[in-house]
C-alpha cells in the first residue's frame, strides 16, 4: 500500500519532469503548480479527515469510495478545460494538475493495494473492488525504504537540473 509520502512525491516528480523536459514552460508550470500537484496527489484520502469530522455528528463515510473514483478526478478537469478555453492558462493548470494528482493517486492504489482494500472504480454504481497488489510480498519497512530511495533520487535530479544547493 503506498504511503501518503509516495502519493505526494511521485505526483510532484512526474509533474516536475513533465514541466522540465516536455513542455518546458515555467510561466504556467510554476513551483506553486508543482506543489499543488503534490497536494492533489493526496486529495483522495480527504475522506479520512472528513470521516473524523463526521464522527462528531454520529455520521461516517467509508474510505476509498467516492474520492477514489475516476469521476472525482475528472470533476477537476472540467473547470480546467473551461479556464483553458478562456485563455486563463495558469489558473487552468491548477485544476488540470489536480485532476492528474487524483487520478495518479487512484492508479497507485490500484497497482499497489490489495487484501480487500482495492479500488471501487465504479462506485456508487458498483462496489466491486479492483487491485493488482504488486507489493504484496514487501514489508512496511521495505516500502518505506522505497520511498526514501525515490526521495533521494529526486533530490539528486533537482541538484543536477536546478542546483538546489544554491538555496541552502
């Protein structure tokens, strides 16, 4: 199961790589946009926080239901497209990277969770769970180690590409 840091880090890394090597457009893809993408990579788990709040009123919401469906991610794409058509590209990208972060979170959960904790892609129309559980043989410590390696490789890339040591 991917940790929260995995969802944030991998989303930031992919959006940053896309910005640096594909579009090469830092006017629209600012550092704030990349940060926002990382926050969006964690957004499907907002149902956990919402559940804590709802518990005060005797209500609850199940984890990995509506916030873990493609529909939840695509809701953010609609305003992004509308803003893009209105030539508000910088604002549009916030919604577009939010959509990407949410969908990428769902993809990670689909690939790496299992044991009854899969993704219900078609919720609320179907409660059938889907998962590949690719990390089923690894311990929690090994998965945390993978997160550390991902972080170190990304920091090395940032040092080579952007000279982040100049800011220390």
